[in-house]
């Protein structure tokens, strides 16, 4: 298990042991945990924390929480792999100061609110919008403290990383459960993409070329577990597919912004949708769509990126 996913040990306590507290955190959120931990004898839950270099910048994040509940009340097919949400956090805080990271996470939160199934507030996403607004307010309060409190800011950023991951996983259509849509279970770890993201950001990717570009595009599609049945043209089913694929492509841009920009600069041959259409036989994602329907998806995605 990597350092960014480490858990922590804590003394057992009836009703407040690590398992009970973490279960409460996953089902009821951090507010419920804070209420529980406010009582005497409560244990401390290990949450995300920032690893700070001597120069004051962030080298990484330790103790990411376990995957929180999705938007479904029962187990479903998770479309974009959860690791991409963790990498979204890493890519947007690494090499920044805690204050710059807090500002960037506010931007990330706004990007979550602008995802296809979030952009119009409705009964299915209102609760996620409200929680994201609370996250933004908490980060802004920590940034605006006078005098500045760096220790408090670091702690706040760690706690809000947990909250951001929880809310991203509750965005409608993050997981689905419907007949006629297959999952292929191919979602790979994103280690290669994370390494490439760091190399490009730190200007150590001078030798990157076609092989690395092919690897990057391939892994971005491996992080999508979605193979819907062929829809008819201009149908509600096609629009649903288009919005779900757009969500994935935007998620890749959020999680791996340097890699995404690098691929964009290489030309259309390495853009996600054209590459998938040109090499459809290599992928399980979207493999059941005909060439005309896949082109419809590409046109929609490019118009709405």
C-alpha cells in the first residue's frame, strides 16, 4: 500500500474504535465524526495531511481516506476510477505552498460544481453543491485568518481534502446501476500517469515522445469502466452517454492537467476521443458503440470541454 493511502492505528474503544469511527465518517461525513470525537475518551481519526518540504512547498499527501460511498445507495459500476479523484488532489496541491494549495482546491471545488451532472442545480445534486459550498467557505476562512495561522491552514486543507473526495464521489453518475450497460473491470492504477504528470510539471520529461503519449492516452481510457449498448441517433440514451464520457474527459484534465495539455499540443492524433475512434479495437471502454455513434460522442465532448 502506498504512503498516500496509509491508514492509522488508534486505541480500541467501545463504539469509538477506528472501525466504528471510520464507518461513521463514510456514511455520515466528517461533521458526524467531529461530533463524536468531541466527547471525552474519543480517538483521533487519521485524515489526509500535507507533506511539507523545508522550503514550505507540498511534496505530497499522506493518509488519503478509503474510498467513500458513491452517489448510489448500493454497490454500482464506478465509471471513472476513484484513483483519478485522488490524483486530482495531488496534481493541484503538489509543489504549492499550503495557502496556494487552498486557493487551488477552491478552484477544484468549482470545477466539480461545473461537471455535466452538476452544472444545473437539481434534486439529485443539491446536497453535493451545498457541501462543496461549505468546503469553499472553510478553506476561505482558513486563508483569511488575521494574523495568518499556518498550522491551522495545513490542518484545514487536510480535512477539506477528505471532504472534497467524499463529495466528488457523490456527484450523480459517478457510479451507475442499470441494465444494458457493461463494466469491464479494466480500470488500471494511475501510477504511470502520476509519474508523467510530475515529470512534465518539473520539466524532466525532455525525452518523452510517441511511446509515452500512447501510454498516457491508453491509461486515461483504462481509467474509464463504461461500455454502454448502442443507442439510436439523437436519443436520450445517446445524450446520457455523451454527458458521462464528457465527465470522464474533464476528470482526466483535472487529474492530469500537465499530461492532458501535453497531449493536446501533440495534435489531434493524441487527443482522447480521436485516439479512441482510431484504435477502438484496443479498448473495452465504449467498445459496443458504432463508428457513427462514437463520432457523435466525440463531437459533443469537443463542443463542451
